[in-house]
């Protein structure tokens, strides 16, 4: 059975809601899924984290939410080799913030790539100005993302 870790970065629960909505989609195709609400570098660096999905919101001026800031700092400071990691990324933001729209998701994407991780597919950026419920965009994106991964596994 393949495993998937969903790493959540949230301030008010929107990213956690997305994670909980998409978890059954992965389970339906045979993934063992764990949601990490207080993710650590150890959660990310262990070999069973070969496939991950990040559900990350942006706070402040493009900042990471409090529950995720320590993980991002640890990646930046400790420089782990993440070449084993393949991931997808769902970034939640608000385009009324201009240049910092989805800033945490974009920053995380760059940080993971810098340490050898490989993003599978395009990053999904959900704009709160256009989409009231983020899972309205996230669910179809995840369905397509899963289909792509299933094709590559066969």
C-alpha cells in the first residue's frame, strides 16, 4: 500500500478542511493517509514521506501560519536532503493582498525544490476572492493529480 502524508499549514482551519476533504479521495485508490497538523522536519524527512501533499494558507504579508513556521525554518536552517520527496501543493491565499498572494505556498515550493524535492504537476493556487470554499477547487485538482500519479505508477 502506498502512503501519503498531508502537511497542513493553517491559521483559521481552511487548509485543514481541504486536507480532510481530499483524504478520502486518496484512500479510495489505496493510499494510507496521515494528516500532519503540527508537522516537523522528522515527519518530512523519513523515508515513508516519499509522497506528500501540502495544503498551505498564507497569513500576514505572505508568511507561513504559526503551526508551519518551525518546519519551514528547520528546512531552511538544517538543509536536509529531500531528494526522496515527491509532492503536490495546494496554496490558499487572497489576491487582494497583491504581491503576497499565496506567498507561503510559493515560498514553500521554492524551499522544497532548493532541497531536492520534486513537485508533481502544477501548484494549485486558490484565491479566496474568487472561491468561497477552497475545496471546490481543491477536490477536482486532487482527483486529476491522483489520476496522474496512478498513470505513472503503472
